[in-house]
């Protein structure tokens, strides 16, 4: 299974002085389970970076952070050689100069969310009370990302920022550029009306640009109700996307697993429907029970990401 959104690089960075738990964790999840993924460093607002991670904003340097994580992965063989992964950055609040994208690209960056939940100098996130969208600087950044063939993740954008990015990407396509857009960890707003999920119109806009939707197995994004069968709530989102799109060609999977976090452990260890080391088998069984064909299951687990994301990035 290819996991479209997993903040593994943040986990490595958080434990950079003691990597033993990271290595143990990775051995569990990569054994016949996660065969690839978009592994992210993520950056929140200044307050949340301090409150939740104990990191001051002036300590953050995304170029140096990525260099360190790359070094640790290679030095300690944290990610096995057979795992195909994409390096992502979630939230570009701390990008100092747009030209720094060139450096990050050379360090392996191939996917990024311009905004996280908050508002930054480039646009507005899904959980901030703002009707503002992509800023002028955000438009400049977006064009830079498209020209560098870095995928733009729409999962955290508010509606105005989302549609501004879509509109700008369509304009860039007219200039014979090839924007790559996707939603790494979002579900259907019709089935679960929370800010981070997407409306039918948004989902179809991503499909029109041949992007993928990483249906995410976080309980709060699958259902707003307690005491329900979350596995069925999750498969309902996949079933609905298949019906909306007419096929499974743009459907993928993601976990957004955060069970390793040290803060509020009870919350984060119970936020996902599936244990990370079991997620592939659990979802595959659900697809079988819901009468998906062998080919459709292969597409959802890995092939759609390969054909609609990886081949465009490399």
C-alpha cells in the first residue's frame, strides 16, 4: 500500500537525538504493509509549533531540517531501500525566499501543501476563519512549484485558496505547463461535513486535473458520530468517490498516522481507524467485502499513485 500522507519525516526530526523508537516503528510498518508513501515534514502556526512540539519559530529552518532528516535516513537506514517514497513539506509558513524551492527540490522535495490549517503569507488554511485566498506571493510560489514539477497538495486549503490554486493551474496549463495537484488526506464533505473534507465540486475539480484523492483513515474525517462502525464509515467514502467519479482511477489511500506523538498520547493514539502495521490488510479486506475487483484494488492501493503522481514527478 502507498500511504499518500504520513508525517514520518517529522517523527524522525522529533526523535533525532534518540532514533531507536523510530527505527523500531519503521520496521513494524514497512514489513509487508506500507510499501511506499509521501513522507512529510510538517509545519504549523508559531503557537502550535511551540505548544505541541516545543519548537520556537526562530529555531525552524526548513532547508536545514530537511538536510538533517535526509542525513539521518541514510546514516541509520531508517527507511529500507525497497520503500519508494516522496518527500513532502506540509505548510510553507517558514519558507524564507521563493527561490529556496530550488534548494529544497535538490534535497528531494516533490510534494508540498502551501498552507496548513492557519493563514500564512501565501494563502489561508481550512480551519482559519477567513474568506481570503491565494495571495500575490502565493501565486508567485505556485507558479514556481509548477515549473519545478512539485505536486501541490490541496488538503489543508480553505475553499477560496483551493479554487484560486485550481484557477491558476488551469491558466498555467494554457501556457503548456503541467501542474500536478492532489488532495493527500481528505474525504467527502457530503459524508462528513468538516472543514478539512472536500465538496463534490472540489473533488471533481481535482479529477479534471487528473489528480488523486488520498481517502484518509482518521476517525474525525470519516464520521461526526460516535459509537459507529468506523471501518464502514471509511469504506463509504471510497464507495462514494467511485460513484461520483464513475471509476476508481483517481482514488488512493492515506493514514495521516500520528500515533507516535508524545503530546496528548490518548488522543493521537486513537485518532486512526486502523493500526499502522495493519492498515493495508484491513483496507484490502474491506474492498474485497465491498465487491471491488482485483484490478480496482491494485489501483487504489498503489497503481493510481504510480500513474497519476510518481510518473509525473520523475
